[in-house]
C-alpha cells in the first residue's frame, strides 16, 4: 500500500510528521510493498485556511492511505469516497509510523472526532486499526471504475470534483 505522510522536511524516514496535512512543507510517500520512499515538495504549502488542495498534486499517485496528525471531517469523508483511509499519526517520527504500518497497528481517524481547525487534533483513536477486516481498502484491480485518483491500474471511482479541501 502506498501511504502519504505530511512531513516537516525532506529527510524521508528520519523526518517528523507535520501537524497539518495541507500545509506540510513536504509529503513523504512510503510503499509498504517495496519499502520505496519518495519525497515531494508541497507546491501549495501557502494558502488561505480551507483552500488547500493537496490531492491536485498527489492525485497522480494511487494512495491507499494517509497518515497524519489530524484532518478535517470533510477531507476525511472525501478521501474515504476515493477509497483512501486516513490514519492517526500517534508518534512524531516517520520511521515509527512506518513500523506501525508494517504491523497494522495504526488507527483510522474517526470523522466524527476530526479536526475543526488549526491547532485542534483528534486525541481519541478508537477507530478501526490498519489491517483489520473493517479498515482494509480495495486491492489492486478490485475497484469499480476509474477516477482522478485511480492511477493506472487501480479502480477507484472519483466524483470528478477536484475541489475537495484537505
């Protein structure tokens, strides 16, 4: 699974998680199947609150999950419709999150307990765990169509709306 982790720098696994997904300086992409790490500079780091669109940049990747400190309810719901799970970063170190990803011990962020603005993070991580039957995303080739986040071979149906705020 390819996951995106918003980071403060470009040090890959040795970096720390940014507090805000859309305002992160970098996105660290980690492929759990290959161990490959790719770092992207966020081209939309400076934006007015509520107007960030990181998926405009990340949409060409077939993300299975995002691991972050917090995210708003609308953004979580928009990602969910694309088949992308949002997991709570419960440690500041990217390497620690990758280890938890490998063991399936990351918790999904419950949209009902999502961020309501900058500085307000979810503290209750009672959502499903990564790897549980309830939280498994669609596998390759099992989707229902194509969409703007579908990549080339994975079938996630998008809603065609590129204005989903994250």
